[in-house]
């Protein structure tokens, strides 16, 4: 029997019942991503092993390149994830399925400290993280209707507070775990948080509003004249913010390596 979910918000002045599930999912998912990100370059330059059990670390330059290839992929794939969600799967299905891919990537990093485990894990994490990224924040807005839209700004405040709690906590904790307990635990804890995020989102499925995918009409909208104009406007914004993000992501690569070489 196919479960029928609500496809429109309830007429209520109260906070939607699905919001707590989304926020817990958000905190745990951001913990997992930023926890991995915080130790990635250190792992590649100090802990990476060969298949024969020998230390086989990467150079600083190679580690930096792989780090930025990973982050670039993770932040490019939201374009694909948005199309898949809006045209074919819907947000809920996209988030659940790609969260499982995300978990598989963490599991690979937890189990295998060789280059094979590293590249497989990072590929899966990039696909999972990038694919769900455009869906989670917009899913918050889907839960609200005209009768409770006055609470939308409060929900987004909690949502972004959750992002900062998850990312800052994991950025402090996982380097300590790596130094004291090794890469398996340091990658395993973020993986456990991603599993928690996935389970929490699944548990809230009956509380969510499930907006159906638009199908072929979505593709007509984005390729039509108005869609093309909107894309051009967005591209201008992306060009202007590219310089900021290119510097921001140095915090996970070159600035980490620089800090390793400084007098303490």
C-alpha cells in the first residue's frame, strides 16, 4: 500500500510539526560535513595509508587540490540536485535517497584509510551533500501556508542557528578526535551524525508537506524566456561572490597547512 502524504500546508496558525525534524536533521548533517572537512587535509598529509599498510601521505599541493576538487564538486552538484528534486523525485525522496549515498561515503572513510577509500568516500559524500543542499532549506518554506507564514522567519532563524551549531562544534571536535583516537573515530563520529540526520528526516516523513515534482513543466519553465532571465541575474551574483568563497575555503586547506608549520 502506498502511503499518502500531505501535499499542501495545513490551515493552522502554529509552527508546522515537521520543522523540529528538519532542524535536528540540519544540525546533524552540518556536523557531519564540516567535521569531515575540518580534518580532511590533515588526514591526507599525515595519516593516509597504502593498500599494503604503509604510510602513503599526499604532498601539501596534492592534498590542497583534492580538497578543493571535493568542495567544488559538492557545491556544483546542487544544480543537479535541484533539477532532480523539482522535476522528478520531489524534495523528500531526493533528500532521503541521497542521504543514504552520503552515509555510504562516510562509511567508506571510516572503514578504509587508503586512497581508494578516500576517493570513493569523498565522491559519495560530494554527491550526497551536493544533491540534498538545494532541497533542505527550501523544504522549510514548503511547510508553511498563509495562516502561519508569520512564523517562517523564526523557523529559518532556528534553521541557520542549527547550521552554525553543527558546523562550529564539529570543527572543534573532529581535529581533537583525529589527534587522540585516529582517523577511524574522527571520520566515524561525523558518519554517525549523518546516519542520525537521515533517520531523523525519515522519522518526520508523516509530519512534512510533500510538494509533488513538477515533471516536464519544470523543464519548460527553466528553459523559457523568464527562466533564462532569472539564470542570467543569478550568474551575476555568483560571479561577485566567487572571490569571497575562494578565500573562505582556504580555511580548510592552505591555512590549515600554514598553521601546521607555525611556531606554537
